C-alpha cells in the first residue's frame, strides 16, 4: 500500500497555497494514500493489445465557432476591481513569499 508522509502532504499543501490543520493533513494524507493504492492496482491490469484512447465515448464538438466580437472597454473591465492604478488591476504580490 502506498503511503504519503506528512512532509509530502505539507509540500503539496504549500504548492497549492493551502493552510491545513493537523487533522486535515492526516485526513488528506490518508486519502492521497488510498488514491495511490488504487492507481497501483490499475497498473497491474494488462493493457497489451489495447489501442491507446482518450475516451471510450464518441465525441462531438460542442464548441461554438470562433468569431471575433467586441470586448469590454478598459473602463468596463476595471469597473468592479477593488483596486486599480493607471488603468491596470492592482493585485497582491505573491512571488517571493
């Protein structure tokens, strides 16, 4: 059975910018371990002779045609922003934290 250490859970939480309690770290560690155990089971299944597929269902494109259209003006885009400066959004610095 795969096991995720608390250090690995903390590392993933840091990458996701999640502040987890000790009980959440334990819970998520157990859940991630169960997921990895299931993936290990899937790797034991022989797929020899099975062609690679992205889906077992027939796909039909439901995307609309890409047609250019008029967008928002700068004033409209910034109208609900909590903070702006010289026509730009102001966001908190996250690099270097």
